[in-house]
C-alpha cells in the first residue's frame, strides 16, 4: 500500500477509527468505575457526605444498590466492547478480506485487555476514593438510565439459578460489621499503621458482646470479703487495710452475701462524734448487694453498671450460688488493659524466665496472657490457663506432667488438691501442633 493509498484510507475511514478509539475510552471508564465503586470505603464516603460532599452522596446511593450498579456498568461495558469489536472487524474486512476477522480479534483483544481493563482498573485501585468521587456524577446518570434494565437482568438470572436450586439472598454478608472492623484493625496492625496497644483496645471493645461476666469476674476462691460475725474492730480493720474500696459482707457462709461495704462510707461512720471501731456495725454501713447472673455478657453488664451508677456486683450461677464478684474496673480492663493505682497489689502471676519460658499462676486469665505476650491461645472453653490445660488434657494433671498443644509446651509445676497453681509454658520453635495425649 503506497503512501497515497494510506492517506486515502485514513481520509475515508477516520471517523470509524475515531469511533473505535472513543469506544475503547468509554470501556476503560466503565471498567475503572466498576473497580473503584466496588472497592470504595463506605466509611470514608459516609464521612464526606456528612461534610456536604454531594458526590459522596451519589456514591452512597449507588453502593447501597450494589447489584443494580454492577449490572448497569457491565451492560454498558459489554455494549461498547461488542460495538468496538464489530466496527474493527468491519474495518479490517475491507482491508484484509476474510483474514481481517482474525486480525481484528487479536488486535482488539490486546487493546481491550491493556487499555480497557488492566490500565483503568490499576489506576482505580491505586486511588479508589478519588476515582470513585470523580466518576460518580456520570455513573449516577447511567445508574438511573440503565438501572431498570439491570434489575430485569438480575430477575432473569435469579429465575434461571432458581431452576437449578440456587437461591441468591439479598443483603447476606459473609462477615458481620464487627468482623470487618476487627479484620481491618488486624491488617493495619500488621502493616504498622496501628500499634499493638491500640489494636488490643479496639479488640476489647468488639469482644464485650462475646464475653460473659464469668470470663472476667474475681472467683470466689480469690475474692476478699468481710465476715459480718467478726468483732467490729476486726471487720473495720479488714476494710481499711484492704487495697479495694468495696468489699462484700457475708454471714454464716460465703454464699450468703448480705451487703457491700464501701471504705468511704466506713470512713464517714468513723468520723461521727463518739464513733469508734468497736461501736461500728459493719452491716448497717454496708449497702444492699446487687446480684447478676454469670451468663450476662459484658456489654449488657457495662450498660447496667452505668445505668445504675454502681461499681460492683455479686455474680451467681443458675442455682443462685455465689461464683464471685465483678466490678466496673474488671470490664474496663478488658478494653484498656490492666488499670493499676498506688493502692493496687503488685501482680506477680506471670514471670519471664532466662531460658525463654514463662512461669504463670494457674489463675491467670488466658485473655490477659494473650494480650501481654501477643499469643492466640483459645479462651472459648476455659477462662484461666489452668482451666485450658485441664480442658485440653481431659484430666487433672500431676506435678511435672507436661503437654504440648497450640505450639506451646505446658509443664505442671505445682498442684494443690485438684487445682493447678503454677505452670511453666515454653513456646515451641515449629508450628502449632495438635493436642496429643498426656505424656
């Protein structure tokens, strides 16, 4: 083909070629818009809409009808791709004859993959929010124009799938909102954008609805309380020397909690004229106890504490027997970690050894150990580390007996009656192993 023939060809077909190029650009617009609008941050768009950004409002309207949005974009994208391919085939047939079909197929495949798929989608995914806001006004027009056709297509698809026993449910999500937030926080932590302390606090808030009072309460075996039948001087001394400001008061049996004494109320009583420790009736100073079931989840219990303006509750099981006490501080510590003040006793339940092992008291909660050491020991079936060993071994181990599970070596160092009081935990070098029988 001579230069004159080439000029004549372009002069004759320039409009057709320009149309093909324009269709490829429109196809790139549809592909990039689909990627940006399906990957856009809903939280970011909500914030921008609250700040008055109308384009963010358009995005929110469309992503709330995601099936209709994707359907409209796919219909538009397929229309322009098919039209561009047909025009290119017509053009090449006039040049190369029957071979033009093969040439048109190869060239259009390359052009569409590079310029109408990979390039716009890569651009959209690298600047998702900005891209989505930029295309929102135009896509909104297509959303309302092609949307009804998209809805019709979706109805046909659902009908056809229904013939094969496949049901598409609207609004079904694989992850709950809490799971999505937790996953995002964990991902940001791994990328270094969120520090461990912040991750633990956010995780603590999300876990409140999944944990029960029994998971964080102070068990009755570790609970400090005042015997109402003790001499007044002994009862007053127990309250004033305690590191806690509130103590349960019992009579006859620990299962018979008759009140909760506050050190401030006791101080007021002692400040009265002619008052002395020997004349103080600890029962009269105490307030009425509040009993809560051990199955109450922490979110409800926190709301109850705030609503009643009470800081301590007595935990009972389904038979009404006292299991322990739970305080507002216990729940807050699930969010912010350990809260210590100048009157708290030093916690020595976890000790790091020179050989890399950890010596822990059996009563140390699994969640506290996980948070402190960034471990992932399960806490669904047991609350304390001793309970985990008993649950996994299906027995009450003897001293010096050892077990291996969850990638850790557990050695029983001390046992009192049926309670494991001290354990040594040594992380293994390999991957977590399945729980074997006791050695």
